[in-house]
C-alpha cells in the first residue's frame, strides 16, 4: 500500500457492509497525521459527496473546483476511522490552507 498522507483524497471500499450503512466505493479526505496513518493501520477521514449540500460551513465545505472530476463537498460532520485495508486508491489531494479551513470547521463542531 502506498504511503497515506494527511490532506489526500482516497477511495474507500465500504464492502462488506455492516448494519444499515450504504456500501460501495466512496471518496474520503484523510485528516489524520502521517505518522498515525503509517503506524496504526487506520486513518481518520471525512466523507465526500458529489450531491449538492444545503448546509454550509462548518457542516460541509466545497472542495476547490478541479480537485475531483465532479463538484464535491466534504461532509465535515461525518468523521470515520477506517482500516487502511479499505483504502483502494489515491484520487488526489487538497492544499494545506484548504485542509486547515476544514479542520477549523471540525473544531467548531466539537469545541465547547
């Protein structure tokens, strides 16, 4: 498996499906630190959708145009811990400034 870096977008294979969750292959944005990704066998990631979102920041954030083939949004409130074995291919990456903005949104959601 290739090295998985913070700020990269990867395909995740959600099969086999557990419970009521939808299966299939979906993109996610890796937000965990590189050392964690390398040593833990897992990554912390945010879901990405190509469906237009009504909710704005901090619940969702549009990816810069051209990052993915379709306009897409990061669903900041949908945090997942995934086995690196479920990651099936790197799609791309976002700029550090965009990642920091998304992390700021996550912090807004969990800060008291």
